[in-house]
C-alpha cells in the first residue's frame, strides 16, 4: 500500500527540482503573441530563444489560485462520488485504428466506431468516464467536433476529449453549454474535461497552447497530460522521468493560473519507459504503472485530481499477455488513488482499440475493485458462534448467515468457473463471449435522451462545419 512518508518525501524532492529547472532554464512557448502576453504578466521571457521562466512570486500566486476541490459530474448533474476518493476508470484514446467488431480485422477507425464504442462504455458498469476511444478518420479535420457530438448524444456519463484546432474550441464549448443549460450551469457542474500533452521536456505545440487558453476562457477543466518517455524524452531513471513530467506540468499550472486564475486543472500522465532492445514504447511494462503512480502522488501533493495511464497492454489480442499487463499497470495507480485510470479498451501499445478487450476490461476492473475492498472489520460474534456450533467438521452451506452473505463475493460475467466438461460443451472462448456481448450492446443501444431541443442545437452547431451532419 501507499507509504505516506515516502510519498511526501518524493513529492517534495520532485517539486523542489522542478522549481529549480523552471527558475534557471524555464520552458519553451513557441508563439510570439503569447510570449508578449506572459512578459506583461510578469514572467521572465527571452523572445529570441522563446524560453519562459517562473519566479517565486509567480509560483506562489499560481498555487494559491489553483482550485483544490476537483469535482466531476455526469450529464444529469449527479456528482461522480468516487472521483477524488477512489480510482475511477476511463476509456482509452484516441488511436486511429480499431479491431473490427465483427471480423476482428485491424483497420482504420470511423465515426461509426466512435458511436459504437461510446455506446459500449455507456453500458459497461465499471466504466465511469467515457472517451471516444478512437479517432473518426473518415471525418478529416473535423473529427474532434464529430467525436464530441457523438459523446454528448450517446452517453450521460462524464466525458473527456480535446480539440485539435483552436478554432474548434468555441464550437465544442457551445455544444457543452447547450447540454448543460448554459455556461454558468456547466461551470457549476462540469461533466466534460479536456486534455493536452506536452512534448517533453518543456514544449507544447502552438496549436495545443491556443486550445488550452481558449478552454481556460470557458472555465473547462484542463488535464495537463505528460507523455514523457524514460530514456528518450526524459532520463532513464523513474525519478528523473518524474521530474521531467512534473516540470512540464508545473510550468503550465503556473501559466494558466496566472492568466486565468481559478481554472480547474488536473495532473495527468500517460508516460512510459522506452524499450531499448526494440526502440518501441511498451505500455504494458511494469514501469508504466510505477511512473504514472508517481504522477498520482504529485497530483495529491498539489491537491488536484490526477488522470493516469494504466490498464495498458502491448498485446495484439485478448490473451494472457493482455490480462497480465492490464492488471500490472492498474494496481500501482489504485495504490496511490489516482483519480482516473485511463486505458479501457486499449491494446497494441495504445495504437489500437479492441471492442472485445473493452468488454473484458470491465470484468478485470470489477475483479480488481472487489479485491481492493479488503477484509471488512466488524463484530464477528455471529461468525464465532457459528464456528463453535459447527466444530468439529461442520458445514456452513445451509446456514442462514451464509445465505445472507454469499452474494457479497464476486461472481464473474465472462470468466468461466465451470468444470472442464461443461466448459467444453458450451464451446465459447472469452474472445467469443466478449464479441457477442459487444454486438448485443451495439444492437440495442438507445442514446440517453437529451433535454428538449438540445439534439437540434448540437446539429445546428455541427452543420456550420458539416452541412449534411445529422445523428
């Protein structure tokens, strides 16, 4: 379990070294307009190198302005009660490939896949936060807006996504506010958060910077989501990599809080370590869970929610490797109470989403959550009396106590506990069961109803960009 003393010492060290780097070296802002704006706000700026540094006063002002009470709601205005207390689970995203629902073929993802994968996440009880999970490659530069529209129509759970083009932020915000009943209603009960990834160390693309600033204007929660690669874009040690992660995130905590005080910010990491034998980034490695648990620790240190990559796998199919890696990368995040664990449905090192893996991930999460409850303490007087009455060699199967309590144990929906002969007679593999369940969900999905007139409002926004758009 988490060691509070170790975690506090680690967090203080990482914070101290990040501040040192940001005061002495800084971070890059590759946009003259924003550099001028930061200089006017009091940041030390070098226009020639495009580097920005922080000062102790800026740091203190930003951390005082940073909202510490992260809340997340569903579309109906109900708070996600586990958020910030226990880990919640979210769909992965957003690669351009998918394993086909019916054939298993590896192919490019489409808008239909977005809609179907959102529907499955809506139906799976262990998925708490929904993402499009794939990119609608058939929608071109408008894929981000199409994906947000499909999210808003096909789930009423909390949702997370981003825009790729700054000019799309206002359209996306307009759709969010239409669903919420206005901008102030959304700010009071946010059901959407966005996310942007730095290029470690110390760089955001101009497009991502402008998107973040426009989201901040609307008061939308922003996740600063590191994708550091230990041994490539960060030092090979986990401590060195965590310092890079934190330096990148802290730079923009300060920037956004100085420019837009009170903007809700989340601490994110989908980082991993490079496999020096293959040159690939293994997302199923044990170090993936370890480094991102460090991000959860830093989120707690700053008092903000965390979004951490886990439940990850490099497997190309639903197999033993996938099961091993999914659990190995999720457990460290649960130990450190990461607010959101990001990875449902991901396979192939995050480059492909699998319908069947998404369904089985729901089963994995259910089992892990049951295990995480531990042994509850209570007065065992009834159990002790029952044991005395059945000693020696008694049987507890028919006891009323057993009838009252056996349902507390976890019963899988997919994993087989049958005898070998019964399992053989049924003739179903885990893969086939998951595919059938996914197909049944898609076939019977009915989008949760939006408030009156909202679907039309969403279509109106989308038709400015896609004249023939309809749900």
